[in-house]
């Protein structure tokens, strides 16, 4: 009964947030000003005469001219990727701040992502391995007895404390059963 | 006899004593001769004395303008004020390496004085490792990168310091960051000592954790100061540009953060020993990489102040460190078995593993991006740089998940958490996130990523504050007034609540970063007197330029009025400083005015005579939160490592056997104390 009520509450909150987001981002998608669009494109391009600055950030004359060109092209109706493509065709890949998703520079993107995914997978298997191991090992094994007892006591306190807290919590103030925790 | 000669003599003597310490400490440990170990300790103090002497010699050479010393002539001039002359000490490569070595010797001396607290078996090996590192630096200082080399003919005046370095930031940021890099030596020395002796117990862990916390705090300070300096000096409206050198400073900080979390698993459960050792070694290797990268100029960066050929020395040293550590590691591997088994993925341990995966993921992605120009050069003979958009797209989402995990992690119990308890714990934070997600789009935050990020931040802030509140309330119910209950929580369970403060600081910092990343507004304009710039609800009216001539510097400032919401606020004077000796590098005087949580950032990009100026204006929302968050993080770090009074520890230890011997009902009354003491008590 209580479980259902909190579930319904969560559902209602999710629905409200969802509908606001739906309205704000899909029905009335944000309009960017020309300045913002110029800045977006310029920050994708590298200033070729500076050390480690983008066209958007650099005060160099060349960058100022490039920002002017970007503004003109955007005003004449070109899309952002078209403008970036225009600069790539003139200066080559080295003008791009972020490596394109093709060729050698694909490596720049794929290696970290692959490693992160690999790490997640490894973590998953390690966790599962540990989990099944601990299922056949009784909890007392592996450590000194008092340590584990202490550990269990701690857990017991935590549960008691939490139950105590929940009892006075206006949001969750309903009766809870006595300490019979499903440990899943 | 010049002071610089004294400096050289002191360096060579320091080198001699450092080598002596290494041999004597190892001999003393293997033959078990306590006299030799005592001698090694005194010898470490001697090394730091001679390094202090050498540093004093360099400082005096600077302050007395001894331009016969090449390093002094290249990095200072007669016209510089005394504080910049003194800070020119670490303005170039030789001096900053001397500073590194000096700090290492001072920290080693501090270690000697505190050696009673560390496990006695480890002390000689820690000393030997520290002095091994010191030896490398002293060899470099005495040969290829000697700050005391004299010119055949002294110059009448020096070249002076790069104008970018003539900033108050110079006085605090480089010493902090170099000290940060250096400080990772101590945990590394502990790791080496533990691998040699095979003593990786809880006592070892306590020592190494404390030193790592110190390193972490110093590095945090260095990073925040660096960001602050960039914001005030570089003029592009931001504070973090994913520059290779900035990345290099971030990398050891990330692995140190990972270690501080995963070591808690070892402290509590005796697991992850191998992993923790690798994190300590990685932190040190990355800090050497950072020191080396700035020096070598292999990767182009805005920090191109100090280039030289000593890169090869550092690369060799890095190689030795890595090979030596891996060798020891393999030798010690059989002893590194976990003491306990893992129970459940939904537990504190599980969340620490996730935290480590994400932190190491960010570290790797950042390192990969930093090194990519070299990799692409090796493969295709074309230097392809990786810029901020790459890091924002790869690291940004990982950081958001990390902040989310930061909110959930502390709510999970060790070993396993009942899903019901978790659901109840998550209720209030989730409500905070939902309110944030519902309100922000309606008040005009129209970027979907910014909304997600803000919702995550409010979730985590809600989770932390709720957790603190619950602790306070439990204590209050046992008869303490609220303020005292709050104070007692921090007083008694420093590590736990210090950690929450750090997390809260990071959330504040993240909110600042999100705000300035997504909502920065920028405008450029060429202005004549009387013309104005309108940007958001601010209006700037230009009046003209003011040119002031000083003997060594010319300062040009533009005068502007700031109007906000139709009311005149104040006059601002963004400008440029032209040092006579660096006429082609005008340093900027950026005007930053803070209104509430929004910065008005005005930069004079260019000027023509007295009546034309190119002005670049940024509106940077929430940036003050970045500095505030940094301060809060530092505060939390200090709370964590500040030594607890001995009496406290006795108290906590007393409490445990009592709790075990008494019946359950009684224990619940003191439950709050025991539960919240979990980090300290074990």
C-alpha cells in the first residue's frame, strides 16, 4: 500500500518534469542568436597563429577576420557544418579543434570510449566473480571473527538508526515493520 | 667569491649527503643497525639545510641584482619591484627545479620529525626513496640545469621577467603547483617502502592516506589558483582551456582522488591493495610527467616560458620510475591478496569501484588527448591537436556521472544495502533534483545539457545536506542543541564530514563551471567616445583612453561607464601594460566586476590613440562559485587531514569494545555515535 503510494508519487513527479521538458525543448525549441552561432562555430576552429587558442577566444587579426567570414556565411544562410567544412577545405584538418570522426583522428575518440566501456565490462565481471565467490564462502571466512561481528553490528545500527529516522520523517511517516530487512 | 659560488658548493654537498642517505638507510635496514638509520635521518636534515643554503644564495643573487649570474640576468631586471624579483626565483626552469628540490627536502625533513608516527620498518626505505628522487633533481641541477652558472661578462641590467608572469598570481600559483607535484613523492615513497618490506597493513595505510590528503589539498589549491590566474591574466574570458600543461596538473590530482576513495575500501575491507598501489605509483609518475612536460616543450602550450633540452633526462627518470615500480610490484604480487570477499555491487565498495573507474577514465581520456599530437605525429607525421571541444564532450559527461555517484555513494552501506533503505535515502535528493529540473526550464534555462547537469548537482547537494541533517538530528535527539550537534559531528568524525564538505565544494565548483560554460555571453566592439555596448541587461559607455607613462612601463586604460538595469553602477578601466623590455607583449589589466554571482569581464583587446578602443566583453554567470567551491574543497581537505587530538582516538577505540559487550537496546542509544564513527573507528 505504502509502496504503491510512493511509486505513484515518483511517477507523478516524473510526469510533471517530463511534460515541462517536452514543452520547453520540443514544442518551443530554443532559438540561438547569430552571435551565439558565430561563437559556436568559431570555438570549433583553432587559431592558426596563436598557441592553444580557438578562433572564438583569440584576439589576433586573422581570427577577427575569420569571425567576420563566419558571420557573413551564417547570415547568407549556410549551416554550421557547411561553414566549418569551408574552413577545412581551405586550411585542412589541422584547423579543427576537435578531431573529426574519421580516419586517424577517429582513434582519438574511440580509444578512450573503448577503454571506458572495457573498464565497465571488466568491473562488471569482477563484481560478478566476487559476488558468486562470496555466495559459497560463509561470511565468517577470510577475516577475523570480531571484525565481522563488528561489521554486522555496524550494519544493524545503521538499519536501526534509519528506521528510527524514517519513523519521524514527515515524508515517510508510516508504520514500518520491525527489523526484518531483505538484504538484496 | 660570489653568493652563486656558495650556491654551487651547497648543491654539491646536498647531492653528496642525498647519495649517502640512500646507501646508509638501505644498509641500516637490511643489516638492522639502528645507528645507521639514525645517521640517515640526520643526513636528510643536512640535505635540506644545504638546499636551504643554495636557495638563499639564489634569492640573495636576485635581490642584490647580481647580473653576473646568467639565470638572474635572464629573469629579472633593475626596474622590477622586489617581490617580483624574489619570485623570479622560480620564473625559469633552473630555479623552479631548485624550488622542487628544496620543497622535497623540506617535506623529507618534516617526515623525519614525524617518523615516530610512521611504521618503523618503513622509515629507512621511505627515506631512501625520497633521497633517490632528490638525487635525480640534484644531478640535473648540478649539471644541465644549473641556476648558478656565471656569465664571462656581467650584464649592466637583466632581461626582466615575462610580463605574463608579472602578476600577483605569480607569487602564489607556481610555488603551489610545483609543491603539489613534489608532494606526490611522499605517498610514492611509502608505496615503495611497503612493496620492499611487504608491510601493507592498516598502519601503513593510515600514514600514506594522510600524506596523500596533504598532496591532494596542495594540488587542489594549485589548480584553483592556476585557474584564477588564467582568468585574471589571459583575457579570453575563461579559466580553464584544457591546455596540455593544465591537463598535466589535473592528471595526478585525478588519480590521487581515486586513491583517496579506493583506499577506504582497503581500510575497511582489506581489498583492492594492488589497485591502490598502482594509483599511488601512477600519481607520482604523472606528476613527474607534468614537471617534465612543462620543461620539454614537446607539446605546444600557452605556458611556453621555459623550454630546454633536459626533457631527455626527465624521460629517462620517468622510465626508471615506471620500470622500478613495476619490477617491485611483480616481486610483491603474491602478498597482495585481498583479505575479504566482495558482497554486493550495490554497496559502498561498489560505488567506490565505479568512482575509480570514472576517475581513471577521465585521467586516461585527458592523457590521451594531451599526447595525441605526439601519437598522430608518430603514425602519420602530422601533428593533430585535440582541443577543448574534445575534452568537453568526453570528460564532461563522465564528470556528470561522477557527481551523480558522489550523491548516491555515501548513502550506501558497506557490504550491501537494502533497496528499501536506499529508496528512502534517495527520496529527498531526488525531489530536489525534480524541483530543479521542473523550475529551471521555466525560468529560461533552455539548454538541455545544462538542465541535466544542474539537476544532477542539486541531487548531490541535496543528498549531502540531507545526510548531514540526519546526523545533526540524531545527535539533537540525544540532547544536544542543533549548533553544537553540528559542531560535534565535524569534531568527532572529521574524515567523513570533511569529505562531505569537499563534495559540497566540488558541487559548487561544478555549478560554476556549468553556468559559465553554457551561459557565457560575449561581445566585441570597436568604440569611439560616446558609443556604447549593450550586452544582456548591461550597458557600457566608452569615454576614451588614458595613457600613463612610468619609467619602466606604459599603462593604457580605456574608461567606461557601467550601466545595469538603467542605473549607473561605476566606472571601469580595462587596460594594457607595456613593459619597455617586452614591448611586443602587452600584459592585460582585465576589469572584472562581480554583481551577485555574475562576472562582468571587460578586456581591452586593442586601441588606437586616445579615442578608439576594441573592447571585448564577457558576461560570465556563476564564475564566483568556482572560486568559492575551490575554497570550500580546500577547507574540507584540511578538516580531513588535520591531526585529531590523541585523546579522541582513545575515546573512539574505547567505544568499540563497549558496544560489542552490551546488549542491543543500549547500543541503539549511542548508535549515532557508533554509526557515524565508522570511518574513524576502524
